[in-house]
């Protein structure tokens, strides 16, 4: 008989619809199998701050499946291997606090950690695993850019939110005969842009995988004008970049994060369209709206499957692995190192892009 385990779970990185569903599934599956499960607040922050673990039980997770966000809180600045502190001169220096994390798990008698996160959080989980911590990963990112899984929860909800917003812009764009440029999330992968743009009948979709030519974008808009369609909808992924140009970066680093803060490409594209075409152009950044709200049924189901599968992996001692959805097999386990080794990006020659082209949508090339 499996001995009772003490399992911890945390949520790291940007929030995504479906996190609470994972927490609920992991909690109920743990309890049914005779284990204890505890939540760590704000990634690893709560652990390093000496806060008590949150004991999870049926009452604590009742009714949270449909809620956005995470009851445990999250952070995208909580890397214990690269922890920012102020030195005596008030300057920010980076230190390694990973040993404190390992010691805290031992002190709290935690047998295994279920780490829920995207590529950044899973890299931290992998490094902790290499230091001897028993870890099972659960993939989470609205960007859908983890190659080891067919889909990540949060993506479907983000697409639905973006498509709904883009769709609502059609009437105001047509009424005012304007060009509306909508910037969506996605960083280095254009999945949200291509899915929401096609679903909402955008006229132009720009994404990181296909560097755009602004003249081609304007040609599409003026062609619509020549055919009596005096408005246009342009969807731009935040990581899109022009040919022979760079991504739009608001800051090279911020709040202890090494990755640049992307943003501004929507405004940049809108300004260039107006200068070249003379048409009144407005830009809109959907931003964190894509992370919020009630998860779709599809995201809930995927999250619930991942949560129970993670507990099964812990019981099996399959540490250093991440649960993933791979059709036709279903839920499988893959090494975390393999899961974070390659980013899943939109194939410029794939059926999603071919569909857009056949619908008359410009992708800027």
C-alpha cells in the first residue's frame, strides 16, 4: 500500500485561466489517495518568506474550478536561483537562494512538489530537481508555446477573450472608417494572434514567426479601400517585428526579470499605417484581459486532467517529468528538461497560416 505523502503545489509565472482547476484536481486526487497536500503562496516567495504552508482540503478548493487567477497567488519575479536584493549601497544584486528552498522542503517534510508554470517556472523546477528536490511539472501558459504538449491550459480562454474583443471592434471601425490595430500577447510565439485573428475575421495578422513588410500591410488596407471596404482590423502579436527590424521593447529588464518587457508594437504599426495611408488609425492593447476571467470548459477539462495526472506521477515516483497532452495517447509524462528545450512556434507554412491566406488575410509578407 502506498504510504501517505506530503505533497506541495505552487503556481508561478503569469496567471492563466485554469490554475484553480489544477489546484482543485490535485487536492481532491491527493485526498482520495490518502495523501496530504499543501499550497505554497506566490511561487516560492511564501516559502522563502517563512510563511506557513496553506493546508488544502475539500472545503478550501470547493467551487474554484470556474474561477480565474489562482488562490495560491503567483509571481513572475520569484526565481530562487536569481533572487534580487538591495546591497548596502542600495543597488540591486542577484543572489542564489535555492539552498534555502531545498532546506525549507526538508524542514517541512515535503515529499514532492507539483510545480505549475510555463517555461520559466519549469526551468526553475528542473534546476531544483537537479539539486535533489522531487518535482513533477504541470504546463501552464496562455502563449501555448511548450513543444512537449499539444496544448496548454489558459490558451483557449485567452483566444476566446481576444477574439471577442476583436470582433467587437468591427462595428466601430466600420462606423468611423478607421483602421483598428489590436496588440495581443504571445511574446515569441504567434498562437494567440493567428487563432484569434482568424476567428474574428481580421484583415491582417502579424506574428513573430513571419517578419512583416509594412508596405504589404498598407497595400492590403488600400486594396480594401479600393473595393469599398473603408475600414480594417489588424491583429499584432506583441513579439512581431518588421523585416530587418527588431521587436518593440519597453524595457530590457524589469523587477528582477532577465527577459525584456515587450510592448508598443501595436502603437508603432498604427502610426506607420496612418502615415503611409492617411487613414485614421487607432491602436488597442488587450494586455492582461487575456489572462483573466472564467476559464473555458476546454481549459477546465485540460487543467483538471493535468492536476490528477500530476498526483499519479508523484505516486509513481516519476520525478523530473511534466504531464503533457499528446494526441492520440492522451496524458503522458515527458522529462521537464525535454519539455523546456524547444519552443513551439507557429509554422509559417502550417495549416493555420495557409487558412488565413486562403481567407484573404494578409500576414504581412
